[in-house]
C-alpha cells in the first residue's frame, strides 16, 4: 500500500459567498463529522469566503486552501493577495497554475515558480496544477507539455517545495463531464512521477501526492483514486454539494482500503 495519504481538495472556483460557504460547512459536518481515517481533505473557497470558511471548519480536520496568490510579498499590486495574508487566515494549501488562470491570465511558469516561493516562505504548501489541452493531446504532446509545466520547479533546484502537491488536470476534462479514463490518468501520473524523480530522486518523487482533476464525481472517483499513482482528487463541480463532497471523501477511503477494485 502507498505511504501517501489520499487527499481530496474542493476547488470552488468563483462559487459561493461567505454565507453560502458557512452553510456548506455546516451541512458537510452534519454528514461527515471528521474526515474518514487515512484521508486528508481541504476546501478552497474564493478569497472573500476564506475567513468565515476557516472559522466554520475549526476542529473539523478539514484544511483550508486558497485558489491563488500573488508572486510578490507585498506592495502596490491593486486587487492582489499576498501569501502572508493567506497564512494569517490559517490557509495551509494554495493552488498555483490552475488551467483557468493559465488560460485567462496568461501566467507563465516563471510566475508560478515565484508564487510557490512566496507560499513556502509563508509556510503554505503549494498545490501546483498541470495538464494538456485537447489539441496538445491529439498532437501527441502530452508528455512534453507536462515536462515543460514542471519547469516551474527549477527555482527550487534539486529539492521540491515543502509539502508540495501536484495536480494533473487535463484541460479537456475540466467541467466537461468527460473525465480521463483511469488508464489515461494513471499513465500521465506515472509520467509526472518519473519527471519528479529526475529532479528530486525516487524517494522524494514517491512521497509526492499527485491528485487527478477533471469531471471527478462520486460515480467515477473510486476507480480513479484506486490507480497506483493517483492519490486523490482536485474537484470542481462535484465539490459544491456537501453530500457529493462527503461521497468523494468516502471514495478516497474505499480506494485506499481496496486499491484496484
Ligand atoms: P471539475 O471537477 O468541475 O471538472 O473541475 C476540475 C477542476 O478544475 C478543479 O480544479
């Protein structure tokens, strides 16, 4: 059995006011008072809901995550949020490089590297997102695209950022209802682990949690999470409903108890 603790992260994207987030947490805690044994959970609400979500989660065992951070420590960057501000709210994890931001903000690996550096300085674990578009997959470029996206780790030399989590999110699977097959996802995760191993050595690479994201639902989660190199999920749509998020947590527990089933 893998030594990696399965991890399911809710990425709420631009959904839920602080009031709605509190209602979600109350409902979720009613269904699942604590994460299933051996499973880690976190919720990434939009910035305005971070503080109240964090308060509502106190004592639940569910971690607080942010969806993005700025690449500088502080200063004249109107509308931006610094890593120290997230840490002050109890944020433990932060997404970097989500494909929706790659698409809409045209951010680069060099910026993602600096964002991860700021997070590490603030004691927050980076959750770095990678994944190819459909056109890139059709051209046979998936492996090269993933290798290129991992160059954001160059700034850290032969080490990986403390607490580093990787998420493989094929762009064509996000919000489309068309998840990668378990075999496709496993192949990409294995490739990513090989790339991590070349940078940081096999021991460090085997310890990194690699989450799958893209149309994960309670119906397909268990099979995906049972793959040997898939250590849980980064979930958008299905994480917006307390019963579905609870079911995803249970799927991670079941996948760990009986991998491959
Ligand atoms: P969906 O689960 O809605 O496909 O979104 C996946 C995602 O982008 C999570 O970060």
